[in-house]
C-alpha cells in the first residue's frame, strides 16, 4: 500500500511572508503522522517554503506548471524552474484551471508529461460537475477525462504521478461525496490505471478532494483505493492541518 498523501492546495492565498510564518508555525506543531504532507502554494511563495521546509519531512510544490520546457511563453513557469527551488509536486488540471483558464485535457496531458520529464510529480485532477453527477454518468465521464489527461504520460514508476478525484460540485461547497462514492470512484480509477500502466497501477496514489475536513478525512481515506486527500479550504490554518494529519494517522 502506498503511503497516504495529505496534499494542501492553498489556491490564491498567502503572500510569501505569510507562507513563511505559516511554515514556521507548522514546523513547531507538526504531529506524528504516517501520511506524507505536501503544500501546493502560489509559485511566488515557493522560495519561502524552501527556506523553511527544506530538510524537513514536509514536501511542497506548485499549483500549475507549463507544458513547455522553456522559451517565449510569457508568464509561464517550467518544470526546471520548479525543480531548481526544490519543488517536488505540481497540481495539473485542477477544475478551477479547466474552468477559468480553459485548460483542456489535452493541455493537462502535456503539462503532466512536462512535469514528469522535468522530475516533478504531477497531481493530476479529474472529476465531474453537478450536471454529470445528476445524470449518474460520473464514472464514465471521470474515466474519459482521466484517460485523456494521461494520454501523453509515459509512467515508468508509480511514484512519478498522483491522481486526484475531485468532484467539482464538492469543491469549496461543504458538500462531500460520501466515503462510499469516493471509494467507488477510486476503485474505477484504479482499474483504468491498471489498463494503462499494468504493474505500476497498484502503487499510484489516488486522492479524494472536495470539502475534506478533519471530521471526514479518516472515513474517506479508509476506502481501499483512496490514498490520501487534496484539501483546499481546510489547508489554510495550521490548526486544521494538524487536525487533518492527526485524523489520518
Ligand atoms: P476544498 O478544495 O477542500 O476547499 O473543497 C479542494 C480543492 O479544490 O482541491
């Protein structure tokens, strides 16, 4: 069984000085946990996190990555740049980027491949909207999105990528999928990964995200194919992160 990952998506919150203070507070209160912790921060915060967290057990990374290696792409940040400051992870294909930045699964696939080629582990997000869920089509929808988002990803080792199932209707709404729903989707994702990556599929971490809190994380992550959580709102205060890590332990 892969080690659980508690991935904290700060979204567009915290300035570099706030990030630095936050990391200091976390380091002083870090609970014993079996899970790996990773902070996904705005890119400008990463040097501050590097300064405070390098050498600790807490990992960190970005919320997006360029699909290109280098060149005339104003505003973009490459895998090499992230790696140079010590980032380990990058979220790709978060539903907010699919929606507000019009990222297609083809772009997500290129970003995931660019991350892996540059030594960054992509956390590849997939999940259905409310309209799809209401029609009961969440499994085929999510698996199609997954296959498209992985279409350029030549995984050689299971630890080179993470998949996050985030039903869009559960993000930031306080509505969570039931643990059973999350578990069923994770089972379906695992099967699809087996079809694509055979022996590596068993060790790819599958996260659930969408209104995860200290009070519901344990039940969700107890599902056999759920290997951790991607947490937005509840990742912003240290106290709540300590609660999440303790609940997961
Ligand atoms: P939420 O966000 O925990 O605030 O629902 C999760 C996410 O968007 O990754």
